């Protein structure tokens, strides 16, 4: 894990070089930023999965409701 953090730190430092003024940050600051970014990505992924589960539940509910409505309409048509 430390190697991946170092690589991310080096990449961010290189991206930081593009500006006219480069802000040097400590390794601890960079680790904190990377961990915050990873936590946000994890939360976004969890939110996406939760949304998919909710959409699936709504789809199943809609299908079941439509089936019940169709059965009632067929019963009324026969009567």
C-alpha cells in the first residue's frame, strides 16, 4: 500500500509542476489527501450499488403491480 501511495504522491507532484508556483506538501498531507480521495471513491461506489438495488426493487414492484392490475382487468372483462 505504501508503494501505491508513493506513486500517487509522485504523480500528484508532477501534476503540481504545471503551475507557475508549486506548493510543496508533506508526505503526511499527501497520504491524507489520497486516503480521503479513496474514501470518496469507495462511498461513490457504495452509493451506486445502493441505487442499483433500489432501481431493481422498484422494477420488480412495478412488474408485480402491473401483473395484479392485468389480472383484475381480465377478471372484469370476463364478468
